[in-house]
């Protein structure tokens, strides 16, 4: 289970954010299935780890990269609000972006996403 709240009280470059079982999604993405599935993937990991994912992500960069890559892999299977399906290349570019600060290349991101 998750509580989803639609709000624009998020950083400018963020469309959605999951904190434990609590998800905030920017209002313009209310009909974006992909972003919902991405954030719900984080919630699933939260429950599967009995809440430890919060600490694992804070302590282990590799776990955080894996968790984000998993969410992007899932997101590629669902349409955004315009009916577009994110490609694996687009997902890898986002994962490798400075937004996350992982310090990985697009090629490394693709390898993690493809599992």
C-alpha cells in the first residue's frame, strides 16, 4: 500500500518522489502511468525490505543506484501522460544525469537497468 498525493511542492526538476510508503507526484503527471509505476516500485522495495531501504539507500550508493535503475526499468513498460513509452536509452540518460549524483556513465547506467 501507498499514499499518493498530487502536489507541486517538489523540486523543479522532480516529477515524483517516494519516501517510504508516501508518494508525491507533480499535478501535471496525474495521468502519467509510467511515473506512478516508477514511484510505486520504490514503495515495493520499501515494503520488501521492511523499511530498511531508506537506510540502505543512505548508506550504500550501489543499492540506491540499483533501486533507481529498477524503477526506471519498470517505468519503461508504461506510458507517460502523452502515451510515450520511455526508452531504455532515455532511462539510462536520466539515471546517469547529475540530478542523482551517482557519477556513472550512460553505459554503466544501461548495464544496471538491463540487469
